[in-house]
C-alpha cells in the first residue's frame, strides 16, 4: 500500500484546525469532515449539504479509547462489537457525555460514533487533537460519493481540500447499532451485515420510527437518490416498465429483451460484496447519462442484498412521500 501523502495530510490538519471543512475518504463513503467542537465547521457542513439541523452527525475517532470520553458508558454487548469491528463500518449510538455539543446530535442525548478503517483517514485522525464529524460528502438525500470525483462534482471549489483516497473499498454507509431496554437495536442497515452482528450480540431489534425525530442518519424515506426518477422492481416486472431513454441496473445478468447499451451490471460474478461496492458509482454514472428513468432490479433479500434493497427503496421514493 502506498504510504499517505504527508504534505496533503498536514494541509488537511491545518485546515481542520482552522475550523474549515475537508472531504475525507473512508472505507464506506467519502465524508465532509470538521471539528466537532467548532460551531463554524459544523454549520458549514450543514449548509453545504443543505441538511436539516434536526438530522444528527456521526463522530469519527481514531480508536475505541478516543470514544470513551465522549460517552457516559458503552453497554457490554456494544463494547464487544466495538472491540471486534473497529476500525470498520460500524457506528454505535450511545449516551453522550457533557463534552459533546448538542449541535452535532440535533439536541439528542445520544451521539453516533465510529472508527473508520482507511489508510489516509486513520493517520489524519491520529494527528488531530479533536474528533471529526463526517457525514457523507453529498447534498442531502442525493447519491453518496464513493470517489473523490463524486465529491468534486457535488461541491467543486466550495471545499478547500478533497483528500483523494481512491474508490471506497466497501461503497456503503456504516451500520448503526444502539441499545435500548437491554436490547441491541439496528437503526440503519449498512456495510456490516445484520447477520454478522447477531453472531456477537444475538438477535437485533429493528428500529421503528414512530415519531418525527431522526435519531440517526439514513432514516429518511427519500435518501441516496438520483435526480432521475428511479424505480425498484422484481426482475420479471422490468419489461413492463421499459420506455425510451431508460437505464436498467441489474444484479449479475443482463436481461435478454433489453438493449445491452441500456443495462448496467453490478456484479457479473454474482457477488453481493462487489455489487455493494459498485452501486453508488453506477447510480452516479446513470444519473448523469441523460436517461429519463432508472429501473433497478431487486436483489436477493439476504445479507448485503437486503441492505442494497433498502438503499434502492429509499432512492426510488418520490420527492413527495404522499405521491
């Protein structure tokens, strides 16, 4: 692996220490990073993303030890997860300590924290004297970025520095786990599959949002969305939905009755891991391709397939949820 460019890292450190915002790579997606204790940086992130202040941000730290001062406690099942999967695509929702500003938690008593696994972002965090918030580097509800070029497309010169760490290894957001009534709760599906987490903590309870509150990112009905109208459907229903200037995203096998030029295959080998890594990049490509409609094949409802279906369902939700 190529060692990190120290000049770029030092530039990123300087900018972050000056309360500015930097785009950083992680193993999941690229993030807009800022000092959690800087109201200027936090406000800039919300403004750039056009994100409601009622939607909290995830804190990124270099190691488990750095999360300890930010929380009141880590319940033992969640501590076991942290020890097993940090650094990695796991976010824990925990009762925050008094040092965590309400501005990053949307006023909630809980804070979402993770330790990213990336050869550029890890040394960056280690050089800083403060944690970072780093929501995905895209406008609110839009497709998440998995390359520096995606971030550049969205924000251009509005960000002083984009740390280019290459394509994201996983290409999906982190999984968010909390703890209520002595039970681990799955708030957001992500790159670490539910089935794998359950091997450590037992059966997960799926969070059901019955209020207008947003306890964690990624819960909006419309999210990860192209600007092009998008539809998720079973493979055998795609033919009936076809129209001119229509793109079709399929899992691993092209559809015979559809022009090959219209089709985008996520993984020819049938790997859900590869499909996950490619999904957002393919959505970016198709969304800029001049198509009038995007049809996505529903994936197998197991492991990462279930996660991808959740993302695609949110991507295909109408702008008006009552439509």
